[in-house]
């Protein structure tokens, strides 16, 4: 009996000690007080030292006439480890007045169970079914033995702290001759305690998503400072009421971007522009556009490139920025087809001294100036001065003469201000007459210069 007393004292001491330790833990403890009933029929075991008869599995499982019931004979406690599992201990004692079909001298029976309990209910459920398994240490009068136990039960939680439980356990002795294998039933009241509420908001830290900041139960213990229905920890703008769609932030300008994402929160814009408008549609937001109402490239800060000659080709790309032209010709004017005809007509007006490359006459000088002006009107075009001669003299002489005459015209144009790099020469001698070399008039016409476009 001293051993039994020591076991009971040890269990109660452990429960008290655990309560003290629990003050620093977030998970609550549960303590249980109740009664237990030991089935007087051992289950499927050989006769033991008490000479009890052997019963079959679950035979008369709830036949209470076979039960040995002791009131207020059970105390237990458990510590929740995870949402589903807890570690539990339970001490029970009983006075056995009968065992099976054999009446015996009353015997004292006590058991200390250490089990792992598995909750089969969802979190915070009112009805909590469970299973458990573990080991036990038992006293049967002065004999002591060990065994294992498995059980199942149900707790009805009246509120967060109080519940009523029933369970049944199968206790199996591993020492057949001295031990007692039996079913045992328990009915008890459960008290949940030891939960910590650091922020004092009425939600235990275990269930509090914001254990250090006071909040509301409907938000899992978290605050909602701006009252928009979104907890501060999930609210991108915890101090400004917003919408769920905007992650708790407002959208002042109503452009579909929350104010914290909107570079222009007070002016409706587009997501592509970071919430800012683009009035001129040039792909630059007004806040970054130096010319917000006039489309222009980003390279020029949103302003159009200058176009001095108004030909649609920006000055930076215009080979002729002060002379209107076309894009196909880099902003310069294209050479009309009749310009060469005009140049050739003018070229025939240049006179040379007979059998010489010397240009003569004031009229010829005027023609040179006129041709130079035409060339300047098309600054990107290169020209070829072609020299021709009549059939007077040998072919070699005439070729040399036509070459010299083309060179004289080139020199005269350069002297008049033409760009030498744009004027080249070619000689054809008497190969391309335009008049009859048998007449004086024809030979005069053949002594000439003509023009063509370079690189054709």
C-alpha cells in the first residue's frame, strides 16, 4: 500500500509541477477529474493469481453488473504538443469486489497511464473524438506490473475551458501470472487551463495570429486599425481604409491602381504609365514629359525633334536641314528628271576657243553660275561633267581635248563655289556627236559639255 501511496503522490506532484511550467507555454493544459470502472472479467487472458475466469473479447462490454466502480477515483492531465497530438497521463484507483465469476477478497487496483492522444476533431470543435495509446504501470494489492493501453473516447466542450468526457481503454498486462488484463471505463470533467494571452485581447497566444498586438477575435487576435475589414498584418495601408481588391489601400483617382502603387495617385492614368496620364500619347507619362501635350520621343524628353525646313525629317536626321526634301533622300530634295535636261541645255551654252579648253565669253560665265546654283539645290547629288568634241583632228587629239574641256568646266564651277567632291569629269571625244560633223553648225554643236548624275 505504501507503493500505491507513493505513486499517487508522484502523479499529483507531477500535475502541480506541470501547471507551474505551463505559465510560460502558449499551449493550454487540460486536467481531468472523474470516476473509473474496472470490468470484473479479464479479457482473453489466462487465470491469474486471483483465480479469475477468462472472458471473451468485448463480452458483455457494457454489463455494469460486472463493473467495479469507484467515485472520484481518476485524475489526469495532458499537454497539447500539436494541433492533433497531446501527451497525457492519468492515475486511477479502484477497489475490486469481484473478478469474473469468482468472488474474492477485496483487492486494491491502481494504474498510472502515460499515453499519446490523437484528436480526431477539427480545431476548436465542440465534439472532440480521440484515440490514445501508450504504456501503464499497475498495482494489484502488493503486486506491481507493467503493460500497455489503447483507448478511445469523446469530449464535449461546453466552452473554451470546460468539457465532459467519456473513454474506454483496453489494458493489457505483459505479466500474465501477476497482472490483470481488462477493460476500464472513465467518465470525467475536463478543465482547460494554462493558455497565455500576451497582448490581453482575449485570444490565447496559441490561437492568436498577432500574439503581441491586441486585436479582435474575429480577426484571429489581430488589429484592424483603419476598420476596412483587413487585418493590419495583411493590409498594405493599415492606417488608410481601402478595399480587398487594392490589398487594403485606397484608389483615390479610381484608375485601378492603389495609391501606394500609383505614381500619380490624384490623377487617373494607366497601369503602363505607373498610374499617370499620357496626354499626348507618346509613351511618356506627363510627369516625365517635357512636352506633355505634344508627342515626342523619350530620347528628346518627350518633345518632338526640331525640323527647321518642315519637311518631316528631324534636323538631326536631315542631310539638308534648311532645305525641304523627302525622307527617302535623307531630308534632301530629290533630283527631278528634267534637271539633267536643263543642265545639258545650259551646258551647250558654254563656249570654248577653237581647238582649246579655254572657256570664253561673258555668257559662258553666266551659264557656269546658273549651273552652280542648280547643283546647290540638290546638295546630296553628285554630278559628272562630260566633255565632247567635234571630228576635227585625230581621235586621240579630240579625246584629249574633250577631257580638258570637262576639266575646265569643273574648275569653273569649283571657282564659282561648287563643292569639288560633288563634281567629277568624263571624256568621250568625238564618240557621241549630237550634230553633223560635215557641217560647221554640226561641228560647233558637238564641241560641248553635258551633265549626268554620278554613280548611275
